[in-house]
């Protein structure tokens, strides 16, 4: 399954013989089975660990420390101690640190991509794309760090002068998911460090090794000890989450993950009135109008948006609405593309789609398919597990004849299942699109400029793709509305999440 030769170092040999599926890294020292606290690689005080498995093969990748709250307290203390010095480090110096970190990520992109594929399962080419996307947040925010301007404001009281300064909020607790093991973390740490904050990041239990490799590169980039701490946990995660959201020294919590967990963290954060931002689940509508100018582009956009990372991105098209005049032709061309997919382990040559993260995810995809077919949908392709490949593989699936009473219409599938819903009018489809409780991304294809403005403004989402299925860009603000959360990442706004505005009034001038 893995096209790698047996690695040469003793450590890597051991890994290879023990686990058989270890990819050969150019720099094997980036594979670290520890947590990173106060500039040191540490184990849990209890000595406990948890296992991490390759989603493609089920084989053991390695173990990480099962930290408990006493370990994480140490990380918070380290971040708290590092903060006074780091906040006063010149913006230009923080920029240089982030730039060095960016350079190291790019230099080690191949190894980082292999780690991502190994623990997340996505095809190696996609993992490389993720590394570049992840690195772009360090580059972007290194450019923002020296330009944290305040205002001078004409006062409304005679003789007064008002100015504002932007200041780092303090220690930040960051929690991220496994679906982008590198990018979800850098999208938070980049702006946090640019602002002058220090961080304790809880990495996802499914994909802790990518986060650890990033931390090792932070160390090599000369980021001072205590500024970046990476804590690892699996079963202790709810307790660790509670500590991060209630500890008085943690001033900001930024979470990316499911709406269910976001809701818990938001309640917990209330006790100490933390500054918070939530990047939560989506259920993106993808609409194709009869007046689409290029139907092939709409098909390509829908394929990219729906099936990237086997349907496991928060901005994945979940409900594909196609107007009656182009429905049949769209469905035909869409299915044709899905037929060309090649499912397999992320390291295999020529594969286009990998496994889902775990069996629960495959079960959820299947549940959505069964629910839809029991209510009258037809399976055009897929609709079952790829059991020959392993328990975490699900055949890319296309369903037609979808209706609004089906689970897929109201719940995020987070798997490789595309449901095509027919619709008649613009009003009908905008109402259907806006029925969701969440509102992260939405897409539509149309060649009518008046409709383009109307629909873009009417969709209740934080991000709209018009005549494109790909919207992620470091320059563009990323975030949702409704139960997809609030706060924006990337862009010129991302850094504001980690800063406070202080106004200073001068009297008797
Ligand atoms: P999840 O909410 O189960 O887990 C996300 C993170 O939270 C993980 O690190 C997990 O260990 C941690 N966690 C779980 N329970 C916790 C608790 N009680 N306290 C503290 N931390 C806890 O989500 P997931 O299944 O890992 O990720 C998929 C979800 O993430 C999807 O809903 C997806 O849409 C969403 N997502 C959103 C964005 C965005 O930018 N809006 C990006 C990626 C993923």
C-alpha cells in the first residue's frame, strides 16, 4: 500500500518494522510522540498515552501523552509567563519569527504532507496543498504584525483628544479539528502571534503529529519558549476544554469544530466572560440556476466543493440544488466525473480520494444514504462501503430525487455523499438554502448579473462562492453566521480576534 522504501535511521527502522505503514520522512525527528510545553517536549505526568491510528489501514501510527488538567495548567502558566515579554516584542520582530516559521514549513512541506496523509488519510497531493495553505497564514500575518495601527479620533468634548491603540488580548486557548491538521492550527496561531499573544493549542486526538511537527519548526524558528504550547489529550479532552474555557489567565478561546462542542465551550466560557470565536459546522447549499453560463464549470465546482477531503471540510457543498432546466444534464455530467474517482490509501499513486477519518464517519454517510433512499431518493453511483479497502472507506455517492425532509437536507454529512435536489424558482431555492440552522458557506452558479447580486446578498452564510466551488484564501475572511459561529479568520480581520481596542482620552488640550 505504501510506496516507501525502508527508512535508514534506527528509530525509523523500528517504526517501520513495528507499524509497517510508516512513511519515510526526510527529517524523521519531525515525528514526535510528546506534548510541547514551555519550549520542551514532555510526557503526561501520569505517564498515560493514547494511540493514533492510520485511517487507511487501521495500523498504529504512534502514541501521544494523555495530558490531564494539571499538565495543561503548566502550559497555561508557561504561556502566561511568556506573555509580558512577548507582547512588548516589536511587531517587526514577531513578523521575522513568523516568517522564519513560514520558511521552515515550506522547506519541510514534503514531510508535513506525509504526516497529514498518514494520520488524516487525505491524498498526498491534497496534503501538499494543505501545507501551502497552512503556511500562507504565517506569511500573511507576518506581514500584518508590524501594522497594528490605532486611530486618532476627533473628540466630541471641547479640548479633548482621543486615540486608540490595539493590544494583544493575552493567553489564548485554541482548539482545532482533524480535517485540516495543519491549516486549522496555523490559521489561529499565525494571527495570535502577530498580535503579540501567547497560546495553548489543544491538537486533535486523531491528528496530533502534524501539530507536533509544526511546534518543532516553531522551536527551530526561534519562537521563545512558552509562546507556543501544544497540548495533547484524548479521553481527558472535555476536562482540558473546561480548563481552557474557565481558567482566568486564558483571555481568549478560539475553537474550530462541531456546533455541538462549540455550544458546550461557549457555555463554559461564560463563567469568566472570555473573548471567543467559533468556527463551527456548515451545511453548504450549492445552487445551479438554469441561466448558468458554463455548466461544465458548475459541475467541476460542485465536484471540488463536495468531494474535497472525501467530503470532510466545513465548507463542503452538502445540498446541491439544481434548477429543473439543467437538472438532468448536470446530474449526467456530475456522475461521469465521480466515475473517474479512484479511492484508496492517500499514499497510493493515482488515487483521488482517501478514507474518511473513522468508522463513525462512514456510518454517518451510510445513514444519510439509507435515510434518503427510504424517502424516495435514487442512488446513481456508490451508496455503499468500500469494504475491500477497509472499514473507513465509503464509495463516493450521488443521489438524485432529493427532498427537503431527508436528513442530508438538514444535517452536515461530512462524508462523500452528494445529494442533488431539483428546484423550480429562485425564491424557492433561497428559502430552502436558508432553512439550515447553520450558515457557513454557500455557492451558486448563474450568468445573470442582477440575480448574482440578489442571491449573494440573500444567502444567510458567512461566505459565498459565485461561479466557483473553491473559496478558501488567506486573503478572504473565513467564518460563519447563525449556528456556524462568529469571528473571522485570515484576511485583514483575522488579527482583530486576538486584539482589544483601548481608547485613550486626553483632556484639557
Ligand atoms: P469536534 O467538535 O468533535 O472536535 C473538534 C475539536 O474539539 C477536537 O480537537 C476535539 O478533541 C475537541 N473537543 C471535542 N470535545 C471537546 C470538549 N468537550 N471540550 C474541548 N474540546 C473538545 O469536531 P470534529 O468532528 O473533530 O470536526 C468536524 C467538525 O468541525 C465539523 O462540524 C466541521 O464542519 C467543523 N469544522 C468547522 C470549520 C470552520 O472553519 N467553521 C473548519 C473545519 C471543521
